[in-house]
């Protein structure tokens, strides 16, 4: 089918060319926005590269730090050397990288889609509980009661495992459930919430209520999740001792690689057509609907993906920390995830990772140096960022660079 040329605009530039005649039109020059000729399509902007040259350089530096430098400083450099990376630092950095994965997931749903969730701590804890169930089964008869059942079940006089523990002794099944459990919960919740057009502060409140209700459920002993004590005293994973220095480093490297992989995935998504639709939903969802797109599928997809990312982060978190309990589902933890994204800079991908390191690092220091002031510091930091740094730390750095470039 031959393309039909659209009618010429009736703007002032067209009327000026008509009055001037052929000679005057030659002096005026061509139209600043000429219409496409017959058979000529509209040129869309080309796809941007996944990372710039400098971005790939930074990515490779991070990869070397995680896979080469950190193991070298922890395993090879003597403990009495100033360059030695202590086991405590390895565990702390590994835990913060798990938090950074959650912050990255929050940026996808909040920074790029405009949906503020205050319930992502639930998905983080669900992934952690799935991994914790596997680790509890790996204890075997090495527990305090020398039973095949976990110690808390023996204490409660249980005679057999509940039905939801059926696949907990399989590592492959555990890996699948780490993805499926938070993914299915997020999909079901998101489908009904997004189909009902719930958005804004109402959606945030509902997600917070969801994670609070789940926390109360997991606190009950009869649910089979260890009650308020949760799961702890892990011994082995895949037959290897969890508490050894080598295993801690393996988990550290695996967490770092997962974070980098999720960063590349998020970068690819937001630069694709899918990501542009998400940003359009964030800016004007009604216009997206008038353009012929159904926002439900896009919002549901990114919501489920972000939940799965948090679940994987939780599964990596548990063997490094050595415990999982219902406190991980507290609404305060979910709010803290949003704070990481806000402090670092929403809609940047790098910003939430930076925010997780900055806030969690400050928390680790302040809870030891001045534990009574930590919550005041966190609240004050969030207020300062909201009022004076709406683009976060990364946005501030970009502004400083642009000012410095303008002066030159």
C-alpha cells in the first residue's frame, strides 16, 4: 500500500511562503520541520548503547573488585597486614550488596514506573525464608535434639514436617521456590491492585498493610516458620560448612555478581521500548492508555520482576547473616528500602545502589557509636533529601559536574 502524504500545515511559516511566491520562497528557505515524502517513514531515535565507554570501564572495575581484589585481600593477605580485609568487612559488604539489589528493584518500580511500594521487605523475607528452610534441613541430626526435624519443631512436639516443607531438602527446588514464591505473591497481589486502578498513596498503604499482616502471620508458631525466633544456627549448604572463611567469600562473590547482573538487566530494560513505556506510565498514565497501551501488563511485569529480585536478595542474605525471622518483614524495613532509592537518586539505577551503601554504612557505624540517634539521623536524612536533594546524591554529583563544565 502506498503511503499517503499528510496535509500541509496551515501554520504562519506556510502562509508566509505562499505570499512570497516562488522567488520569495527560495529566499526564505526550506521548512524547519519538513514533512516526510511519499514512501518515506518517520525516523525513530536509534537504540542507545547499554553502557557508555566510561560506564563499561566502571563496570569492569567493580567486577575486578568483587571477583579478584576482595578475595585476595581477605584470603591471601595476612591478617596482621594493614591491607587485610577482615571477615567482618566481607560479611558487612555482602549484606549491603543484598540491600543494593532491593534498592535497584525499588528504583525499577518507583523511579521508572512511579509506583511507591512499602511492602518490598515482604518479598525479601520470603526469599530468605525459602533459603532458610533448606538450610534448616541441612542441619540434620547435628541440632540440639539430634532429630531429623528442626529443633523448634521438636520443642513444639511436632511429629512430622508440615506440607510446605516437602521440597525443602532439595537445593534445586529451593532455587526455583526462591523465584516462584515472591513472584507468585507479587503477581496475584499486583493483578488485583492494578486492575482496580489503585495507585498513589493508597497503593503504598495497602502494600504496607500486606507486609505487616504477613509479619503477624509468621510470628505464630503453628505456621511452621519458627515463630518470633525464625531460623538460625545453620551448619551447611550443599554439604559445605557455612561459617568458614572460604564459604563467606564464595557467597560474597556470588552476591556481587548477582548485583552486577541485575544492574545490566535493569539497564537493558529501561533503555528498551518496555522501559520507555514504563516512564510514560510514570509521567502520564492516562495518555498512555489513550495511545493504545494497556498499562496493566507493563506495571504487573515490572512489579513481579522487582519482587523476584528482592526474593533472590533475601536468599543470598540469609546464609551470610545466619538468621531469618519475621522482623525482616517489618514495615520499617520496607520504608528503609525506599529511603535507599531516594537518597541515592530515583530513576538512575546507580543512585539506589549508592544510597544503599551510604545509608547502610552509616547505620552500621551509628548503631555502634550512637545507637539512640540512628532513627533521628535516618528521618532527618530523608527530610533533607526530600526538601533539598530531590534527585539524590547522584543528581547532586551531576549538577556539580555541569556547573564545573559551564565555568570552563
